[in-house]
């Protein structure tokens, strides 16, 4: 599987935001995340890091 989990940085801690993310779409200063089940979440954040081997998307609120 190629999906990743999205985490939000809270200080130096990573908090799980959304599981099994398949798509990340930037739109109007926000990110739309869609998982393999077709569910979507929007967040006003920027991508801090993509750790693809670890299947992690690290986000920082903007």
C-alpha cells in the first residue's frame, strides 16, 4: 500500500490527524486530504515533511 498517515505538529509532538491518506490537494491556502475510502478533510496548514518510507505526512498549521 502507498497511503500515508497525516500528523500535525504540536510543539515537538506529532498528533495523528488523518489515516490512510491517498491524495493531498493544495487549494486556496488550505490542504484537502483524501483517504483511500474517499473521505476528505480540509486543514489550513503547510506540509512540513513527507517521510515516504515511513508513510508519514507531517503538517504544520499556518
